[in-house]
């Protein structure tokens, strides 16, 4: 395994042209990118010091959270060091000579397919919709396939990279389609090179005792300290019927002591408190 000398090694899921790569290039203009098959491999690369940083999608404003990433972050010794929002512009790609009416199968990552449901539904019942590992992987598979009826939902950049034709532009349901990408690092890192802004966001995973009023009490803790709640989302806990964990993001306070106090109080109440990171998010 080798990296370009003098460049920061960054782990990215997928292959060339993936949206994660586009986000990584904005975070690390001088980065050296190594591609991994799945999210878990990206986190392992950072956890095992194969790469200094990793870039992962965390949430889309149309299709919601990437829960697989949240699940992985619970159990690995990595932290969120930085975050940014990337405008996502999905297009439909196919081989030269293929027309829109020729398409019988469309492939892409499940998040991308979910973000383009209206357009994909308009293609009709004769077109099958199948998930694959990544939007860029979908483009590569389409380019390498002998099937002229295959198309991919991907980025415009992938058309040039893989020699494909854009059959349809701007196919997402929401014209204002953004994905939050996070940069993960080892615990010893604080932020990322070239970015000196103070943290403005804190991400947590909590489990809350299954008793009346417990969630309300947790929210009151934030209100009492005048902490702005940016996100709260409940998700089922695997193996426990109708019990939930919570993804919570709060606005980071000016006083680190306030943050320490709120975490201490949460730990006294909640069976699980996992701090995913205190970091700067670029809006």
C-alpha cells in the first residue's frame, strides 16, 4: 500500500468519481486517496492507522441518515474531526448509443436510488431498480457491462471518468439535495489540517432508560443549559424489541466546561453515552 509522497492519506468508500471522493477533495485538496469497498473498511483503515483520515456520508436532507455509518461509529475508536455539506447532482448514465427508452435496469447506491424515486418511477414497471455498493461503482459496472439496457444513477464526473453518456440530468426529487459528509480520525487528532475553526457541533449516540418521562428529562438538560439541539433521531436497537437509541447533535458551547458537565450528567442517566466527536461543520 502506497501513497503519494508528502500528501495526506485519506480513506474513501467506493471508487473514482464517488461523491465521497468529491467531498474528500474539498476537505483535502492535497490528499492522497485510497479506495475501500465499504464503510466498515474505511473506518478500519483509520482505526488501524493505515490512513490518517477517512471520509464518509452521514446524512442526506432528502433520504435521511446513513444508519450503517452510525452503527459502525458506535464500536470503533475513531472520532468525527470535521464535516461539510456537498450539493448532490444525480444524473442517469449509460453507454453511448443507448437511449432513455432502451433502459431496462438501473443500478446505484440505495441512498441515491431513494433520492431519485420520482424519476425512477417514471421509467415504468419494465425497468428494474437494483442497489449496489456505490454510485461510482454503478457507473463503472455500467461501463464494463455488455448489457446496453443498463444505466447508473451517478455523478456527472463519472460520465467522463468511465466514458458514459448522460441520458438525463438533475434527476433527484429535491433540487436542493445535500449530503453531510464527515471526516473521521483517530482520537489523537483535533480537526483537520488547514482548518482552524473552533468546534460548532457535538454528535452523540444515547440509549435512554425505558421509563416514562426519561426522554423529556434529557431534552430538559439541554434546555436548562441553553444548548441548541440540532438533530434528534430514534432508531431501533438490534435484538431488543421496540427499544431505541438516539442520534443527537447539539450546537457546541463556547465553554468546554459546559460540554463536560452535560456529558457527565448524561452518563449518570443513560446506559450508553457515545460521543462521536466535537468538530467544526462547514455550512
